[in-house]
């Protein structure tokens, strides 16, 4: 019996090596560069105990209003019982308009905002608080998005098809519409080049689940397309050069502006991901190699899949957002704003859980709790 155990272990080792080799050959055959997440050499520990409080103001928004709240330029905007309410950073109402929409969908990107009638057919586009144009589509609206240049994508129902999308430029000209007979479009964004639209859809026919990723040109024609088996994309992000980043619960994919997959990186779990400038993303991910610490760190990765600095916050990260060269990290009741080099720029500690974080345009962030909004500078 003693002589059989080493042979059994040896056979198991050979089997593991064989399986790993097959996986890597498959990845190389697809033309992808895949890496497992690791801390890298440059780990910067962030001192969270001596945070200088940069909170400026706090005001009441009402219970549950954080669920449909965005920031546009320097203003805070949310749905207040059917009215679109615009507030300055002192919490004062500067503008209020009746959208006549029940349960509106509100999306914002820098200085642009779109508000759409959920399961209706109307939507409105604003630049800061100025109404730019109104639109109507031919079916019930399921989702809507707007890019940083004001281009709008509307996902809607279409009789006889699973879903449809209509895309508009920043002054309301319809660029195209596209129909999908077998796929349900979950979300879609016009990338930063204003020429390419990224569709994320799901095909769940039968027992198999497929995520279909499509890149369309300005006329709605397919540029590129690929399928991810048994994968659901939780986030799609646009990069500065017109490329994109796709994130599932355990993988991050970098895609170039033509819709071709460049690289991918595997995690045990992706807690949060956000895009910065210079085609870089910040990832709060969990790796079994460092299970006791990895939920505490943010790693910066560029579109060549090269790891840059890693920031260790020493406590569990709940969520994270990014803008330009900085990230705002939610640690529960504490939020810290840091740049990619680990310099702490601002933050605060609250008496209750922070639910959402938003960037304002004047080096400020907005934090929301269940009832209040807090403004911090950085």
C-alpha cells in the first residue's frame, strides 16, 4: 500500500499538467494573451487611519433617492416623485422640471444626461441643465445610455424580435436602428470615438447561455463579433482610444477599436472595475493566491495587460469609481480619493454606510447614504 501512494500522486500531477497545457494551448489558438491576476512588484500601502477629512457639505435628499441619482457637471440630479430635481453643491434646488415620467431611467456622463420613460417611448437629453432635444422611439424602452459626447443608445422592444436598439447623435439625429431576433440586448454604449457602438446581448436558447458581444459602425453594420460561453458581462467600459473593456465576475477583457480581443486577465472574483485615462483600468479583484489581502487592493492595468501600481487599503473594498487619473474607493463608512501613484487626495468618514459614489466636475465627489448626500473635495 505504501508504494502505491507516490504513483497515485504522480499520476494526479501528470493529469493536472496535461489539463493546464490544454487550456494554455486553447488560449494561444484564440490569439489571446491571458494572465492570472497577481500583485506585481510595486505594492503601495495606503494609510487609512490618518485620513484628513475633506467633507464640505451634507444635505438631505430623501430616503431611497440615491437609487436614481446622478451627477452632471457640478450639479446633483435625481428623480423626486416625478420631477427631475437639480441641486447645487450646497443642496439648494436650482432647477426642477416635470418629466411626466413614472419610474424614469436616468443616466449621466460628464456634462450630459438622458432621462427615459421606463417601458414608455419618450426620452430627453440635457447638456448640464439645458434641455437639448427630446426623442420618441417606436417601442417600450428597456434601457438607455449616453456617452461623454452626448451620443445616446436606446434599447427597446420590437414586435417579432427579442430586442432592438436605436442610436442618436448629440443633436438628435438618428444614426441607425438594429434588430436582434434571437438575442436580448442587455446594454449598449457608443464608444468614445462616436463611430462605434458596443452591444452586449444574451442568447439563452436551450440550456446553454451565451453572451454575444458585437461592434457596429455608424450605420449599424457589424464590424466584429464574438461569443463568450457561460459568461455574463457585468460591466462594459469605453477607453480613450475608442477601445473597450469588458468585465465578468472573474475576467477582464481588453478589446481594440475594431472589436478585436487583445488580451484578457483572469481573477477569482472581480469586486469592482473602473476606467481611467491613458487606456488604464483600476480593478478591485480577489485572488486565491492572496485571499487574506486581495479584497483590500486596487490594481492598475493598461490595455496591454501590464500591471502597474497596486494600492493596498488594508480593509475590504465595497465599490470604486474612477475619473481621469484618480479613483474613489468605498471602504464602507469611509471613502478615500487617491491617484494611481498612491497619493491620498481627500475623503471622509461617515456615521452610516456609503451606498454610492459619483464624480463632480470641479474636483469634488458626491457620496450618498440611504437619506443624505455628502460633498467632498480632493
